């Protein structure tokens, strides 16, 4: 129908194209969506929430963000600064609407189904199980590939797990969302140190056709003032990680 329509008014969009389309086409989008770092279709999911279609709204969010439960708790919401309602009264409470549908999924105890293509047989190694590694694995799996995450720490999550305090992001919430990502068919190996337990050559030998580096930048920034090299001075990132790991800090 699309091919023979004389007016060219129909267009077929596959699930693959939806995922791969981002940033490949120039499209005029709402200011909130243009400002969102992941460019979620904010107007669409808000409309679905207004219609009471909560599961559908969550699926729209997960097209560009596989971790709405977590991000709904820590996002600084730049979309709300750009919201056109600012010109009238106050912005739409965009972030909490996202968190609402994600919390609803969490409260149900069941993960919302997402479309996954048939297996392609392609294997990808992902070095690092933080937000970037988890996101990469999620979309590769949805496209039918077989990703494996290699993480040197005891748990997945990276900065979310080891850099955000419990009061801001409860770890049971984060762990539940990570388990949902893995449940679609992603393998993860923790306590594995790249360069010691495996390397590029061993990964290629094991059949991985591509490698995605998602090691992050887990080094603290220093202020370059006198005294920061004294005993007892510790970087913020190291401090937060040691707290999570239960280390004694002096």
C-alpha cells in the first residue's frame, strides 16, 4: 500500500527504524523534547497519561530511556525549564509524570513488555555496567543482538549504584530496574576486571564481533588548593563509593 499509493500519504515504520531513527532525521520537536538529554517524546507520553493509557506511556518513555524508574528520581528536569507553560503560569510537572508511570510498574511487581527482534546471532561485549553500558545492552538486545556486560564492581549500576546516596536513589529501586533490563536476555558478569581477567584478544576469540567501551570516568576532580593532599582528604566520588562498599572512612 505504501509503495503504490499515488499520493504517498502512508508510511510504514518498523520497530527497528523507530530505535535507529533518533538523530538521523531533522524533525521539529517540542522545546521540552528538544531539551531532554535522551529526547523522549514528552508530549506523546503526557497525552497517553491524560487518556489513562499508562502502560503505553511507559513504552513511549522506554523507546529512548530504559531506566525511567531511576531517572525519575534523580533527573534535574531541564525539560521543565523549557516548557512553554512557563509563558502562561508554571511548567508541566514532566519528571514526576514520568516517575508516576514508572512507579506504577514497580508497584505492580511486573515488568512492562517491550518489543524484541528475533535473534541475529551477533555477539557484542560491553565493558562497564553503568548507565551507558546498560543502555547500550538494552537497545542492542531489542534489535536482536546478544550483548554481554563485563563489570569490575560487585554490582551493576556504575555511578547510579556507587555515586548517588541511598536517600536520593534507594538501591532496591535501582536493582529492580536493572534486573528488568537484564530480563530481556542480557548476560552480565560482575567482579571481572578488563585487562586482567580478559582482554580484546580473548573477547574476539570468544566470538564477540564488537566491543563497546563504557568504563566511565570514576576519578574525582580536585580544586587545586593547598592541603588537599593531606591525610584525611578524600575525593567526593571515592567517598561515596567507599560508603556504599561499607569501608571504614577516616
